[in-house]
C-alpha cells in the first residue's frame, strides 16, 4: 500500500483543521448555509434525506486493517442512527461501486471530529463530492492478477496526487471520474467512465496508456470512445490535463443534465478529439510542462512491493473434504500472479444486510481476518465486497473456517445474489424509489445455493434513480427505481455489460417494457431466469443466452408474470 509521507500527513491534518474552522463559523451563524455548502462538499459531506452523509475516500480501493478499525470506531461512536440495528452493535457504513465508504447518520456538529479521526489514519473525504476529479478507481485484483501486464496502482496514486485540489479543476462543469486497469480483462469498467485508462506495452516493451473518453451512465448511458491508442506513461498527466482543460472550457454549465463530458464528446465528435490532441501537443511543446519523472514513479511503486509476511512458508491446515469448502473455493477464491498465494473475497451479501453495508462489528472482524491472513491489507471491490489480496494456499481452509464464523463466507461471488445496489430512497434524497427492500426480496427469493449455482453467473444491479449509482445500465439484469405519480415502480433491463470477460464489451442494457410494482419484481426476475434455464444451451451463460435469444421471450415472460400478479391482486381485493 502507499505510505504517506510527512507532507501527506500535514496536508490531510491541515485540511481537517481548515474544515473545523469553517464548520465552527457555520454553526455560530457567521458562515451562511449557501457559503458553507461548497466547502463541506469539497470534503465529502452531503445532506441526505434524513441526515448528513459522509463519503470517505478509499483511493483505488486499498485499505489497511488499521484504517478499517478506525472506520469501525467512527461507525460505532459517531454514526448515531443505527437504521433498525440493535444499538449495542453501533452504526454502519456502506461501500460504494467506486470503492468509497459512506456513513449516513453522523450529526453535522460531530463532522470535524470525524475528519480528525480520518486524518489520524491517513484518510479523508477530499474530492469525494463536488464538480471535481473524484476518487481514482481500479481493479480489485490490481498488482496480483495473473492476466495483468502492468500494475496500475502506482499510476493511480500519482493520478490521485496530481488531481487533489488541482486549482484548474476544482470547479468543473460536472463531476469527473477516472478508472484505470493494467489487465487484459477489464474488471474496472473503464469504458463506463469519463476517462478510462488501460495500461499496455508496445512492441518495444515500453509502457503506455490507451485513453478512452466520454463514458458514463445516468440519463444518457454512453460508452467511452478511444482518443489515443498509446500515450507514454511519462506523458499521461499531460494528456489528461489536455482532456480536462478542453472539457472545462467547453462543457455546459447552464444545464447539469447535459454537463458531463460524455455529452460534449457525443455532440462534438472528432472536433473534440482534435481539440484535445492540439492542446496535448501545445502542452508538450512547452518546456515548463512537467512529465512524470522516473524517480517519482520508482518512489511510489516501491510502496506496492509484496509484503514480507506472505513470503514466509505456512503449514497447511488439513481436514476432511467438504462440499461447502469446495464451493467457497470455486466462487470466493481467485488466482494470483505469485505461486502459493490466492486472493479471497469476503462476501458482504447475505440475508438481513443491504448490499455493500457493513456494521462496525463486521469491520473489526474483517480487520482481524486481514491481519491474520493477508498482511493487514484489504481491498474494496467494485461489487461492494471486501477482498484479501495476500492469502497463502496453505491457509485457505483456516480462513474459510474463520470467515464462515464471522458471516463472510457466503459462496455467491458472481451469482445473482452478489448484487450491486445503491442505498436508494431509504437514505438518498435524490432517489425515486427504494433499492434495499427490492434487494432483500430478491435475496430471499433466490436463497437456495444449489439453485443459484445452477443458474450461474449473473450481474444484477439496482439503482434507486436515474443517477445510476447502482450501475443498473451495466447489469446483465438491471433494475431502476422510477416515480409514477408519487408511487415507487421499477424498470427492468437486460443485456447490459461492464466490459469484463464474462460480460463482454461494455454496453447498456435495454428495458423490457413498462415498469413493475415493487411486489412484482421478484416474480418478474424469476420469470426471466426461468426462460434462461428452459432455453439455455449446455454451458451457456445468462448474458450469452440473452444475446442469442433477444429480448422477446424474456419480455413475454415478464408481461405474463405481470398479468398473473394482477389477477392475484384482483382476487385478493374481491375477497
């Protein structure tokens, strides 16, 4: 993991002190709400439906056990509303698809104390909100994946430092998101981002970036377009500066729904590409334009060396063969680039807990597992789980036993109940509908692990509104909450993809007809899955069956289920 320097620590502590001064002036009535709002947003503090919400940055998804314990402390001591959980269990956090952690019940008058606690463990909420360059994300298997050509983490850290409080990009037309991958399989959904970067080597073995620009979800889902096939790594900050400068100059500020760079790329086409490349050439021609020095890359890269702990031999835990253990090995354990090691996903998807939510107690337990089995390091995944990156083969059985005891061993990674979901209308002021009850109903409906494994890989994503925080556009099955005359309804889409090997090239899903009432959604999803089970070919995945069969049979099944549900409701009313 990246190790903070003295400068880094001074920076985040100074930022926390600055925020405390702003907060105190606001609470004393010396700083009006409209003036305080941009200041709190720059530090990750929103005002949501019921209370302030803090979004804590977890750059490129890496967490230490010490940091996770501090987050648990914040949840326990400052996240005062427990959302129905027994009060003795403390508060909770919510991991997002961009690998941040959100707290939803911290009173504003405690917010400065929380900023100090974060700074004590090299964390903050800087640029997790506002119209700026947001948290840089990457593949949860970065640095350890067998198919990786170049470790993206040092570059992510350099991008983080470059973009943090960049004076030119603090007030962009709209928020701006960057994702990076260095693997052959795109597990970072790069083509769904404002800028997607893919590390690669050319024929001479030199490292550079493919740059794609203009992806995004929301009201207008668009896939990023390639702007440059190979930018040498030393020049990548220059190219990104050219992209963001042109966007900052021409992006719309009169209409927030048309302000994202994807709208500009779609409208301007090649003219926008040409403008960026001209700006890039002009910046390169200026001797004062900085490139990334080799010494700086080496300094940062040294932080991401293999932990010494995992190199030591470990005695294997031997036991009788167990089907449950074998199923967990199949679903939750992943190949590693280093012999004798594996990466292991700790599933946060289980009955009674919304997808991505984690209690203070669970954070402490996950930190203990990281210390015991993964050199004190965890990763937050795009799918809202936790991952241990440095697990020795010999300790897999011991880890499984410990993870099962703590509730982290559900063998459903990649399956339908390993769904992505935003907090929705239960917490978010922007949501049209609730995501959490729908996720709970689906988890209850598909609770048979044998049936889940027979169905196989399905990405199911749920968003409570068109802002798409649940990434419903990229789900093999997507569910979107919509408002109909003050009532909650849900659109279902099929065929979306995030760019991974299983999903195929990034593409938005297509809606299969009118929206459904909340109580209809589990029946509709089951009807869709039943069509797949009845018509799939041997070994065929759900997403491949959707592409082969088209939407018609799935739409017909969903409509038929709506008719059956409607008849049942009529009979109930008549009775």
